[in-house]
């Protein structure tokens, strides 16, 4: 088993060392194209970050400037003042968001991995039908399944609890599909070697398969974290004490959207909502790209 793992690692190293046979003109064209697309993609992000630090008079300059000239923290100060007027402490909103995001993300990675392993490495009756249902479920937008989710949560009495948001996140079909596809690339010889050594299915999954599909579950963490971090609880959470921070911030945006004086505060809220998912993505982007290309596992 150790020799097979070492063979996989050696194959990865060799693949990384392979040089692509391309002309200099082709390299220049490719680099230029990447710079253009990179600039186009980064522009909204840089503009949003800069906007959050602009004084009010710079926000309304036309044409708008990309980089702030006189940076200020007034927008964040105004936001803190607005938060302090809420009858529910904002720390409670942050706790709700962190709790829902962490439990939902960890739970989804665990359940998606446990469901994907038998689909990828075992044959059983109904496997094809089950996988077909998973693929079809990828086509449904969250709004389509909102009503069935609400009815189910109502039946089991979990409305107005954290679990009304967390449990549907466990069944995120894209994560299951991604894990199953990635686990299929693991050689069967590795699984069979582990079985011959006396390893149980549970041990094979957590000690052999999961380390090899680390890029895949890191991608799931990013996808679920971003989805749950920005959730507002929808119609599942009624109590103000259970609402996440995105709901509270959106209320501030909604009440001040038509106000000229609130535009700087809204820019600060936009930055706060997007900075955490972007930071997590930047820290693990190499693993995400590895998942997309399935490198070294063919």
C-alpha cells in the first residue's frame, strides 16, 4: 500500500515537471490574455475595497475613480454606530453566523464524503438511479427547493432553529457530486491493498481516501462557507436572536439604500460581507485549482 501511495506522489511530481512545448509568441499571447482577463476580473473587487474607504464626496465623483485619494474609516465608524442602536447585540448576530457556517460546513464535508465513498468505490442495487437523482438535483436553483425544505422542517419541528438552515446544507448536491467524481480517480488497487491489510471501510475512508482527496473537500469548504456566510435565514428563522449577521446588515442596506448619506456605510457592509469568503479562497486557491484539474490522480 505504501508503495502505491509513493507511486502516486512520484507521478504527481513528474507531471509538475513536464514542460509545455509552446512558441514564444504563444507564451506572450497567453500571458497578455491572462493579464486582460485578470484585470477585468479584479476590477470590481478593487473598486469595492476602495469604495469602502472613500469619503462621501469621492463616492459620488463622476467618472468614478478606482483608487481612493483620501482614505477614511468614517464609513466603518458609521456602521458601528448603526449596529449599536440594534436591540439585539451585534455579537449575537456574529455568533449565529459563525455557528451556522461552521457546523453546516463541517457537517456537509463529513456527510458528502461518507455518501460519495460507496458511490465511487462500491457497486450496489440502485446506485445508478441514486447518482442520476443527484445529477438532476444540480439543476434545481435554491429557490425551487425552498418550499419543500420549509415543509420538511415544519414537519420535523425544526423551524425557527439553527438546524432549519444547517440540515439542508448537509445535503448540498454539488458537494456530493464533486467528492464522488474525485474519489473515482483513486486507484482500486490502493483500496484492495488496505482491505488485505485488514483495514475496515471506515478506516479506509478517513485514513486513506480523505487525505488523497484533500483538494476536493477543501473546495467544498469554500463553497459551503461562502453560501452559509451570506445566508439570511430566509423564512426558516423568525426570532431576531437567531438571525445571522448578513440579515442585520441587509436591513441597514435596505433602510438606507435611498439615503445619500448611507452610501459609504453600504460600501463598508459590502466589503465586510465579501472579505471573509475571499480570504479563505485566497488561502486555499491552489488546492481548489488542483481539484478542478484532477491533477496526478489519473
